[in-house]
């Protein structure tokens, strides 16, 4: 398991090293423009921040925390996450490692649920979190610190309802009210444990969720953390089987698919020294088949284990008990699913980036080669010519320069149109546009006292956001069409070749928002009346929806900004290069005319430039090939 993550981390580092080598090579060859440098830095930053997320989802008392201990923390010789009968994880808990922060536990108070902000909105606000130091050198101290995620407090029913944590219509919750009218709730809304564990250092993120009821009441889980996890382990217990709530959560929030696994825990409860081992194995197989049928998954995606016995076996070094716990098969399947799925995503994006890099650098190299070839042709044509012919050629170059300057003046109109269309694009894609839509929905929800009104406000919000993105796509297409015409005109007037402007589309962001809307519809799309508590929960859910869509818009804005820079870069580079070539031709001819330089000397200099450029082209091609090879490398070969 550790080896698998180390190999994946080494693979990412290998790709990053190849990218840096390409950047340095292009810079040394004077072929690195601002747009290319920006694209490379974005790709490097994405590789550096890449994470592998594994979510553990289960009802309480299914052995979820014990399974995390068995898979990840047995090397510490004791339980690290609290594990006992009843509920031990009261709030969503992320275990990760950020080297920029000291080992610590960051705790977000439950009171933040009363505000119109999601958990994501608080992530970059250090003032909102309670931070406790984590002594990683003493396992007992860590165990005690981790118990913070189990803390609860008693609050009046009305306060719990304000947080969306109490529904009087739920008989199970109503039974928990004390004689004093108090209910027990989690003290914390969210926990982030910054822990320098070897696996977490490699980019692994572990998400430990509370009981299944929290999946519906904490929107951050439903809309963000669980859907974005590369692997989700849904844990059942052999002593309880598959319950109705298990089925509902699996169907509504997880579902079959890549990286989605079912774990049948506590199989040691079926071990019986008075029964044949084959009989016990058959009983375990029947339970797995029954769980697979109820959850509509392939039986091979159901993994029977004993997390408790696996942890004991690893700590005591009992190989026979470890084998009987069946933990090894689950661990191998987890990383066999996790890493390839993540690599497919990363590889596709890297391939797109490499294609764009090759296209931009190829165009720049071709333009420079063409310019040198034209100047060599012109100089060779001067051989054997008298001073009058040379003077005539000097006048012709001067005329070309004036014509070029005149074309740049005409192009100013295109620049003005580009600026206007870019402004119009941000008029539908800008963050202030989204903020206005969010404010409108919150005002509508505050005015509405009926379920239909609340749902209508959210429906209009999704429709409005999608309409803004569709209009932004149309504006982007208009910009590209205009720039394509400008490219063609410049190429025709000055005899240069320009590749078509790069494409830009917001389709993936529209798809992300559609996915968010689908999750919302599952939760609140029914026509049934909403209780007061469900109304509060819907408002909290919308806070997370707004946060997620804000994240989409920020990413779309960043990509759009990069595209607007990139779409102008090839033309601006060609303009600069063409101007320099005209100046160079003019200066060369004038020096020859003035006898300040010999024609043969000048021709030799340009031939050396031509050879040097060819060498640089080969070097860049080799560096690009090294990136492609690094992307395609099997991680097992990089360790």
C-alpha cells in the first residue's frame, strides 16, 4: 500500500521534473513566452497539490474507525482514531498532511451552521477554527487528541433545530430529548487533522464520516467530499446485515461505480470453533452475496473483513490472524482501484497541456525558421549585385516596414473589439454576477413560507447560472471566431502561418453544476411538504450549493483569463518577431550597402543562426518527448 502511493508520488515528481526541464530548455532557447510559462506553472501547481481521497461511510457501530486504524495506523502499535461501541466520530473528519502547517487538529465549531456559509467557505479563514497542537511523537497523546472529534454538548431543542440537527417529526430524534428539553449534538461541525503520516505525506486524504444520518444533514459531505473522493468504502456489519438506511444512503449518495466498494465488517462474529471452517466461509459468502443483491453491485465489490482482528494481527505480528481477517484483499483492491482511476484523470489533463505546449512552441519555431530562411534567401540574392540593386532592396524593405506598421494600425480596431467582447464575457461569467444570483435566492427563500416557493427559488437559481454559462460560451465562441479572422488576415498580408486560435468551452463547468443540481433534486426535489427543520436544512444545503458553484465560477474565470491571454499570445509573438525581422533585414542590407560588413560574412552568420535554431528545435522536441514518456510511464517503474 505504501509502495503503491510512493510509486504514484514518484510518477508525479517525474512528470514535474520533465516539465521543469522543458521550461528551462525553452527559456534557454529564448522560446518561452508569457502564455507558455503561465501554462507550465499552472500544470506544475496542479501536480504539486494533487491528492488521493478515500472516504469511509457507515452507520455508527459498524467498525468504520477501527477499519481506518487497521488499514492506515497499525504501525503505531495501538488505536489512533477512537474506536468503541456507539458513536465515536461525531463530525466529518479529514486526515491529511500539509507541510506548510504544524501537526494539529483544526476544529470548526458547530455554531457556524447558523450562518449562511458552508464548510468550504471557512477553510481559508483561520479565525473560524479552534486549533489544537498534535504531539506526533507520543501515540497516547495523539489518541487523546483525536478524541476531540467525539465530543458532544447538550443544547436546547430550538438551538438544534436552528442548526438543522433536530427534526421533531423523526421519532428516533424525539426520543433523545431529555426531561430538561435538551438534545445532544456534536460540539464540532468539521475536523481537519494535519498529521505527518507516511501515506498522508504522499498525498493521501482520509475522510472519516459520522453516522449515515449526517450524510443528509451535512451538505459538504453530500455535495463535495463524497462525490469528489477517488474511493468510497461503504461499511456494513455482519451482525446487522443491510438495513433500510444503508440501502437509502447507498442509492442516493454513493451508488455503484469506479472506486466504490462495500465492506462487510465484523466477520469474526461468525467464527465458531464448533463449526467447520468451510461452513463459516460459506455463511460469509452468502452474506456477501445478499449484500451485493440488495445494493445492486457486483459480488466482487463486496469485501468481507474483520477490522478488529486485522488491527490486532498487525500490532502483534500474527500472520495467521491477519490472513483470516482478509484485510489484505481489501487493501490491494482499494489501491488497485484508487490509483489507476486518479492517474487516468491526471494523464488526460497532462496530455491536453502537452498538446497545447507543443502547438504553441511549434508555431513559434516555425515562424523563426521561416524568418531566417527569408533573410538568407534575400542575402543570397544580393550576391553579384551592384550598389544600385542593394539600395533598391533597402527601399523595398522600408516599404514593407511601412506597410506592416499600417496593418498594425488597422488591427487596432480588432484589439478594441477583443477588449469589448472580453468585457462582455466577464459580464456573464464574473463573480459579481454569481453573487447577485445568490443574494436573490436568499432573499426569495427568506420571503417564502411554503415548500413550493423555496424549491422554485433554487430552481430559478440553477436555471440562471446555467444561462449565464451558456451566454459566456457564446461570447467565447464569438471571440474565437473574430480572432480566427484576424489570424487569417495577418497571415495573408505578411506571408506567415498561424495555427487556429485555441478552443475554449465551459461545458465541464456546466456539467459540474448539473451534477450538483442532481444531488439537490435527490435530497429536496420531491413534492412533499418540508418541515421546519427540513426548511432549515434546505437553507444550509443551499449555502453549500452556493459555495460549490462559486468554486466552479472561480475555476472557470481562471481558465477564461488564461485563454484570453493565450489566444492573443501567438499573434503578438508573430507581430514582435515580424517587426524584428524587418528591422534585421533593413540593418543587414544597409550595412552591406555601406560596406560596413561583407555579404559573405552576413550570410555565414545567418546560416549559423539557422543551424542553431534547428538544434534548439531538436532539443525542445526531445524535452517534449521526455514529458510524454514520463506521463506514459508505469508508476511501478519509477520507484
